[in-house]
C-alpha cells in the first residue's frame, strides 16, 4: 500500500518536473526568438536608415554636381576673353613693330642711286610706270602700237618694286618730275604721257626719239596696214 502510494507520488513528481521543464524551455525559446527578432529588426532598421542616408547623400551630390556642371562662371569667361584679346593685341603690335623694323632696315640699306643707275644701263629707253596708272598704260600702248624701238624699252613698275617709293623719290629729285609715267632716254627725263602724245599728234615724236636716242637707239614708225 505504501509502495503504491510512493509510486504515484514519484510519477506525479516526474510529471510536474517534466511540465516545469517544458515551460522553462518554451519560455527560453520565446525569449531567444524575441531577442533575435528584435536584433534582426534593429539591424534591418539600421540598414534601412543607413541606405536612406546614403541615398540622400547621393542625391545631394548629384544635385551639387549638376549645379556645378550647369553653372557658368561668367566672371571667369569674361576674364579669359579679356586675356585672349590682350594677347591678340600684343601679338599684332609685335608683328607690326617687327614689320616696321624690317622695313626700316631694308630702307636704310637700299641705295636708290645705285638701283637707278643699274636700271638705266639696261636700255637707252626706260619707262618708270605703275600698273594701275592710266597715263602709264597710254604711253606704253603708244610706243607698242606706233613705234618700233631697238633695243626695246625697259619698263619698271614702281608699285611692284620692293623699294618703289624710295626709288620714285630719288627719280623725282633727279628729274624734277614726281609723277608717272616718266620717260628716260639715255639717262635724261623726256616727259610723260601727255608730252609724248602731243609730239605724236604733231608728227614730231619720231624725230625726237631719234635725236634723243642717238646711235644707240634705232627708231622706226610702224606702218599702218594696207587696205589693198
């Protein structure tokens, strides 16, 4: 009887202990799961918060970058333009000065008298002319179409000569004639286009040319073509 009662007490105790163990185990699991959930939630929250912060920073960076890219520094552009203009002006001034120095050097080394004498030695008849001058063209046409000169006249176009101005000034000082054309025969100025045209109209130019040219110049009148 006593043994049966003890057995029931042991069995009941075992059940109670088992029940308590189950309760403790279940409670521990609940706490662990709750802690894990809270930790995971906190981590997710922190991760989401960090992601949001990064996204905000990136957006801000994009806005700032776009703002910097799209923004035009007008003062810097104006400053650069002014610097460019100053450099261009400085370069032009240097080129002009170099050109002037070069011309001054060439002019100072140019001997107009020597050049003039060398030109006169080329032929008994020399015409100092300019390509754009109508009077020069008229005199050259007169000699070409009406008279045959041997040797042929030497024609110097002063506007094409590298020192045309200096040479013309020297010719003016020697002949007293500042304009073109200026006809020289045997080193003597004989006039311009109007002078030769007048002599030609008076039928005196042929004899005048022969007289001025002497033995060193042969002059013939070009005959008009026959109608027959």
